[in-house]
C-alpha cells in the first residue's frame, strides 16, 4: 500500500509537513534519506541506522544489477531480507548511475548500452529492465528510468532528452505491474530551462504517478540556479503527492529545498565526507584530522546528543583517523547522519509550530552560511 497525507503547509513559504505510509512502515516528511548504494549505508548496521532515526534508506538498481546480480537477491527473498532492513527502501532506476559511473555508453530510444564499470563487459538497461530489476529488489518506492542530462548543455539537447525520458516514463508505467507492494515515481527533467521543465512536469502529472521526483538538478549548477528551477517546478506538481529532490543533501540545500515545497531528499555527501574525516557541526564543517584537535577532549559538537558525541572526544576521533582505524569512519558517519536526520526532525517541528523560516535563519547564522 502507499499513502501520502499532507498534514500542514507553512503560511510564509511552500514548506510542508507530510506522512507517507508504505507496507514497511511510515515516513514523516520532510525527510532526508541515507544512501545505501550496494545494499549497505557504508559502515552502518541496520540497528545503528534505526538508533539514529533513519526511517528509510536508498539502494541502487545499477550497482546491485552488476553485483551481486539480481538472481542472488531474488533467492534471498528480496533486498529487505538480503540486507536485513525491515523499514522502507527506495531504489533509483539506474539511469543516473550509468551516466555517472560507466564510460562509452550509448543512449538509444530502446535504452542505454554501456560497459560495466567493474569489468568493462557490455551491458544494456531499458525502462522495462529497470522496472524488472527493482521489482526483484522488492523496494517500496521505485523510480522510472530516466536520463539525467549533464550540465551545462544546450536547450536542444535537453528538449530531446526530456521528451525521450517522457516516453521512457510511459513505458515504465505500462510495464509496472506490482502496484500494491511497489510504488512508481515519475522523474521530472528539463535541465535549467523553465519552458522544458513546464512541459516535463505537465506531461508527467498527466501520467498520474503516485509521487514525483525532480531530477536533473544538483549536477554542478550554482545553488541559486537550482533554487530558481526548483521553485518554478514545484508549482506544477500536485500538492497531494510527495515531491522527491534527487541528490541533495548538505544542510543549506536541504533547507532551500524544503522552503520550496520538497518532501524528500537523498545524498551521499554526509556519509562520503564522514569517511574522510569531514564532520558537520552546528558551527559549520570541521576537518577532524586537523592538528587543532590534537588535545581537544570536547565532543565533535557540543549541541549533539548522538552516540559519538556522548562517548568520544575530538582528540580520540582525530587519533583514529590519523592511524586509519575503521572506528573513526564509523563514529564520524554516525554523527553526520544523526546531524542531518536530527536537523530534518527540527525542520518538521518548525513547520508544525509555524517557525520554519526563523529556524532556518538561526541555523544559517550559527552554521556560518549568512
Ligand atoms: C548528486 N546529484 C544528483 N544525484 C542525482 C540522482 C541520483 C540520486 N541518488 C540516488 C541514489 C540511490 C541509491 C544509491 C545512490 C544514489 C538522480 N537520479 C535519477 N534517477 N535521475 C536524476 O535526474 C538524478 C539527478 C541527480 N543529481
Ligand atoms: Zn554527534
């Protein structure tokens, strides 16, 4: 089953409070979704993810199709059983990963021919194949197969790419059978061109998907351009359905997205930067390997009550990174994920209490954004 309830919309912005219900549980929105590309949120156990408040995780068609392959996951009884995660899972359709990971790929009307980034073998993914793979994975929310166009690129390129993505979306909808256990989202493209964004949004809305992703953003464009395209696009999206902005995850991007009516977002950033010792704090990012923290026995963030901040000091975590101990990456990941998940919880509270913009302002001042 799939249900989205719009609980409240802010008076002074497009920020909204919602709740998604799936077979594997509820998701309060706005939500940040940790990315678990190869059936794991790197260095985290499922229990640790629940402990820090993660309600849903992402995994990936492209990666899992290559390794371990769908037959193993099918034999395991699907991705939930395979990775022992009993809450909701959202999978991306693989299109974005093909373009960002494999070279000499060839896009045709039928689908995308590419070489595996693992062993260079010839591969092919079509809209139908992407739906079949996601069906075997058994994720609760699945994505239509799309092309995320590069940036910057011509209006003509985006026009052709966006219209092909519309035809692919139609094929995904026709091919998608397992509708009560899996919910298919359409992905709106159109690059940085408002006329093409409007066409894509209107045509996708006419196809009546259960939810919509905003794709083609967070591809290197300036944040102001992203915000402008995002603000324009959400106005064409139905209020009664979830809006998922793909690939967005640093604090300012999340605040700006929520303010423009986004309900869901994902990003590899917090887990990726944690593994090289960059830690998010209420006073901005810190590089924990810096000698500055050699004898600093305070917590990473004095306002954080995560497991890492309650039990370890900067000096200890700096030591772990300096001697390349795996625990360092784990403790920094726990903290960065908790930081963003807790920030989203505070954002939900601020929408509920009608002080979202004030909360955003306070956060930006302390973080050092403005
Ligand atoms: C970072 N910026 C960015 N990411 C984008 C993604 C991938 C979002 N992350 C999904 C994921 C799921 C599991 C594991 C790893 C990643 C997109 N995905 C699709 N399908 N279409 C997009 O337009 C698109 C645009 C993006 N921009
Ligand atoms: Zn912490």
